[in-house]
C-alpha cells in the first residue's frame, strides 16, 4: 500500500548564496512561513518539475514534509529544523532573530 501524501514544501539551496530557500507561490522565499504548502501529490509533482528546472537559481531541490497543525508550517524532521536555522554552536545570522 502506498504511503499517504503528507503536507509538504519544496526546498532547495540558493545557487549563489547557499541559503536554504522554499518555493513560494511565485518565487523562492527564505522564510518557511512564506512557502507554498502542498497537500496534493499530483500538484506537488508538477511543482517539483517546475522547481527542478530552475537550475540557474537553486540546487538540491526536494520535498520536505511539514506539520501544519498549529496554523503555520513547522519542520516535521530535525534535518529541516536544522537547515532552517543553520549549523552553529553560537548565535549568528538566522539564529540571531529566533
């Protein structure tokens, strides 16, 4: 039996800066709250094809599951939470605003 599709976002890394980015409804955004939440697998497949074709802007495009039970998307996996704040053992960059 196939695994049920869960709410997801499309994520990648910005080609020039290396920042974690998410596909919004119109363009790539840096905040998970601004990402397009995909709840339909067929739509997600189409958006993945569109996102993957933007190799001049991003690398490493993939779907990441999110938890939307609280009204705003939250990473479902520790890897995505780690990517959202960036690796560090001291506050800087994105971690300063958290």
